[in-house]
C-alpha cells in the first residue's frame, strides 16, 4: 500500500497545507506592521511571551521533565517555551523545535542555548527515529489542525516516544471555549484570511488514545487558557 503523503512530509504537488500557507502569511503581515519583538509575540497568539513560556514550561516540569530528557516541541513558534527551558535547564536537555515558519525559528534560535535544535517542517511528521523522545509537546498546535491532521500527529508522537514517554498538548473544547468558537464562526462568515481554529472533545481524545496505545494521564482546563491533555505511551 502506498504510504500516506502527510507522514512523508506532505509533498503533494505544488499545494502547501493550509497551516503552512496561513501561518507564513500571518507572520509576514506581522513583520511588515510591527517591530520584530512585537511581531514575534503576536505570531504565537499574542499575550505575554514570557508568562506563557513559563506556563508551558511549568506544565512540562509538573509532568516530570528533568536533565537528560529528550523533548520534541511541535509548533515551537518564536520560542517562548525554548527560551524558558534555556533559563531553567541550559543545555542539559535534548531539545528539538519544529515549526512551519522559518522566521519564527530564526528568532527562537537567537534566544536559546547553542545545543538546542530547530527544523522547518511542512508536514505532519516528527523527524526523529522510533522510541527516541521522552516528551512530545504541542502547545496551541492542534487548535489549528483538522481532526485527521491531529490524529496523524498523535500517531507520529506515539512512534517517536519511548515506552512510558509523554505526549502533552493543549486543545480547544466546547462548551468551555465559547468565545473562540464564536470568533471562528465570525471569521468564517466574514471570510477573513486567518489561521483556522478547530475544536476537540475529550471523548475523541480518549478514543484515539485507546486506538493508538496511549494511556490518559490527565485531561483538564489550565490557566494557560486552553485545555491540556497528558497521554503516556504504553
């Protein structure tokens, strides 16, 4: 059977995935309209760059991240998490940050320890071998992916994680995130060119976890502003 193109990097004709096309356009617009630091903050959802980086790092610390662990940061953006990780861990973790926008990676790279690695990706693959990571994190990533895209990333995370490794991700859910839902409807009706918002249910996450070989550790709301799921690879 022919392998899935999104697992190979999504090199399908001349068409870019929506999340590549949309995010590169949005970041280019921010860079054209704002100073660099402000554009980089807006590109990862606005809010306070440092505070949100600390909140993301706190989640990983609470889940047991320690010196010597290997972490993949999907959708690392302009590096608010990697910047905070550098402050706390220096080069004592193995870090790989992935994003679809080279300008964001350049900024993230400028703020961290030299041992941190960043790669541009246009698909839904994690460019490491099997059973290689202790943690895979996806903060505010699945919020902008379609369900089948999220499922593909979950399967990739399961492949990439060691036995007992953790997948940690945030997601939007109803009815908790009504404001984001109404915003999404308004943008769709007005045909504004923005990144897509997508919502997940806890039931879907539980079902996918069972199918893929994950055990649910926790699912709940968090002060980071989205719901957080922690899945352990069996």
